[in-house]
């Protein structure tokens, strides 16, 4: 480990970060400089003295993780990445918030080197950090500190802690005693609307103490580099619980005009404000000023520190076994020793039951598999048969009990996935996907490889009534770019869908049934998003498209239509998105041009006009009744489908 930077380098580093934090929003006429200015000393201490990181290999597996949960202050992270040599250069900072730049308004994983997670929606990054800390501890416990031995650092602001997700995530982190998680609360007492007194009087210290955290009140030391370093190192040394460092900061410091003012939050400083502040800091009044020699000193320092730590880790893991390598590589399912479960065609199986059997079968082949649910493990099929629970006493457990915390559970899964080495699977009822929507959206945006299992997928839920009967959720998830949404027809499609989700390089949502459903397919529809499950003698007069449990309804309706000399082809389309990606010739083979089509799905008909001339669905809320009654009364029945199909053919003269 090299010695620390010279005092003058430290002083200029902080001043340059503050200068860049003003210059970039001024040039963009958009951005948040105040928080970045206040946190410049903390950021510099983290990167230059405390964190284990290597700019030459940003995704090295045993690096410390840094998350800026209050992602609106992204210019702080970009300035730090610039100073430390992550490939972000002055031209990138000049292009802050501009089209195609590597410095977008909020940090994006996969877009800017050195950014661990996509942040911005407040509180999500904090929950991601909890997931990352769980992943680190799990891997360290299973393989030892030579393989995994790092910390997770996260900065949060008032907004992160006001959002409800922070309560759920902090509670679970305290319960799990995640001692490698270090959170710094930027206590600047300012929101966009004004003082935090307008809306909040929480005692943050008591709140986190009640969760079981180690809480340290640092006071007004935000500009004291040595004190910040000592506090962070003490937090790293602490055992038995996560640590919250409460740091009193002054937004916009050292501006002579706007320090501690709400205006410093989201309104770019004027040129006059920037000039006055740079005069206080003693740096030249020129846009994007940096001292080239100091920048080189910081980069050399970062490279030396990082390469030394990485070399030690790589030497220790050079002879790593297959299990460790497979944790990170996640071999595709065609290399698994296990096979997909086979289901007797004469049986009727709920797809939530089938997924549990598929997950169990692959437990050995997917060593990074971590499975859990929000108090619904047995209900959703996300309960491993022979796995111990993850806990403070058993960090290597592969079954996670998240409690009734869907908001946090989704974001923790994203954090675990982006940490690496873990394939997280989380489950809840489909209607509660609404609680997880921000996490689902960010999973898609960051291509986090996580699997979201949603069961009880229709009004077939039954007596619980419309509050628990998802009707609009399928349509709402399908419009999220990059989220693969799969609703398998039966147990065979479910087993194949599970393996496909494990192979997919982004997030997958599996939409599963509560009720039993007949085996009607060979599962092949999963591969390309759709397949024919019932052919006709000769050319079909109509094609019926269905998903989920409605495929069985469609097959029965086709039989009834056949008795009336109406040849009906049935297509199972578990993933319309994937089907739409196929070549036109193959799509025309499945859905012949000129043949009328009708779809059936126990949910909103929104979107089905893409493939169908008519759509049978549920464009209203459900009702409290036994599941089969609710489905029939709302038109998800053989009789209604037959009648609607005949009406369509009559209307088209087909």
C-alpha cells in the first residue's frame, strides 16, 4: 500500500471536485451541484484513503462497492471517477447530461465505468447496497476471505431516508447484522422545497438504532479529511451490525451566497456564483479547471493502491475451483447435469408448483442461486426443499426470508445481481408487482440478472377479491423495455421458462398460476416466445392465441369449434416480446397471414391488437368469489371464447 497523497494534493482535489461540480451543471444548464460540493471531502477520502478499488479493472470481483443513492448528485461521482483515472475525462464532464455522453444526469450501471448500480429514484440505491452486502457476506462465508473480503459503502440523503423503501431495507439489514455495510447519511437539512423541517421531524439516529445498526454521530466535520478517514476506518473495523455515519454537511459549501440554501440543491449556480465560490477556494476562475500534475498524482496513487490489492486477491484465487468460477460465470443450462423436470400429461399442476420443482432440480448446477420471498415462500414456489435459511448466524444459507418487504426485496435482488456471483430469485403475489415496480424498472435499465417470480396471476386467485386479483399487471410489465415477461401455459413450459431465465442476460419475470392447469404443451413455446400446441386437419380458419392457464381453455375451445367444422389452431404465446423479435417468416408460420386471430388472457386486453383481430380478456377489476366462478363470470371460459370466435369469423366473413 502506497503512502497517502500530499496535503496540497488533498486540498486541490477537494477544490477541483467542487469546481467541477459547479462547472458541469452550469454548462448543461441543468443539474445538482450543492450536495456534490458538500460531499467532495468525503468522496475524496473514500477513493484515496479508504476504499479498495482499481481504476484499471473497475469490475474486479473483490473491490469495495460504492453506491451514490442520492444519484441526483451524480457529478460528485463523475468528478471522482475522473480524478482517479476510470476513463472519464474532461470532455465527458463538459458533456454532462448531454445526449450520448458517459455522464448522464443520474449514474447508470454499464454506461459509465466505475458506477456499480443505476441510482436516482431515491432509496433504491440504499436498498441495492443492502443486497450487495448480503451477497458479499454470503460469498465470504462459503469460500473464505481470500476469495471475498470487501465492504459496501453507500451515501444517502434525506430523500432516500424519507422514502418507504429505506425503512424496509434498513430493518432487514439490521436483522441480518450486515457488518460490512457502511452508510453515510448526508444530513444537510435541505430539500428542494426548503428546510427538512417543513416535512420531517424523524430522529434518524434513534430510528436506525432501533433497527439494530451501529449509529455514529460525526457532527459538523464534513471538511475534516482526517476525521472522516478515522470514522470510516472505525466503521470498517466494527463487527456485529451495519454502521450509519451521520454527517452534518452544508449544501453548496463554500459558496458565499448559497451555502445552506435550498437554491443550491437543484438550480445550477450562475456564472457569478461560480466565480465567487472559486475565489473563496483559491482556484482559477476558468471552466473545468484542473491541476494536471495533481490529477496525475491522484491517478498514480489510485492505480498503485488498486493494483496491489487486486494482485493479492488474484494470487489467492488463482487455483479457484469450479464452484467459485461457476458462481461468477453461471454456466448455461445446456451444460447442467440436471434435466428439466418432466410432468405426466395426464396430471394437472399449478405452474407455481412446477417452478419449485424446477428450481430444486437446478440447485447444484447453479451454485450462486439465492431464493426467497416476501412471506410467501410456499405460496409462490420459491422455497428450496433442502436449503438452510440465510441469517446472521448462517450467512451461507440459500433461502432468504425477506418478511413482508416487497419494495426492498426487489431492490435487494438487483443489488445482489449487480454485485456478481449471485443469481437472486424473489417471489410474491403478482398483484404486488406494483410494490416492486421501481426495482423492476431499474433491473431492466441496468440489465441486472435477477428472476422475479409472481404467482397467483389472475382472477383465479378467487375469494381474496379485486385487491388481490391482478388484471392490469401483465400489460404494465410488458411495456418495460428490457424486462422479459413470461407466462407459461403449464408445468412443461414452466420448467423450460426457468432454465431460459437462468440463461437470459437480464431480468426475467415469471408469471405463474395459483390454480392447477392441465399439461397441454411440450414446452417448446418458451424458446422463441410462441409455438403451436394444437394443429388442425388442413388449413385453419382461425388461430387462437393464449397465455398461461388460458392455453388449456383455448385447446378446449378449439375442440368445440372443431365439432362445428371450424378448424382452429391454438398458439401458446408465453412471451409476446420474444415472439416479436423472431424473423417474419417464422412468425408467419405460427400466425399465418390472412387467418383471423383471437387472443384470450385473464387480464387487460391492452397490447393484444398487435397480434389479434379480437381479444378476450378482463378490462375491469375482478370480484370476490371462488376462482373458477370469477373466471367464468368475467368471460374466461370455453363457451365465451367459442362464441367470440364465431362472432369474429362472421364479422370478417371468414
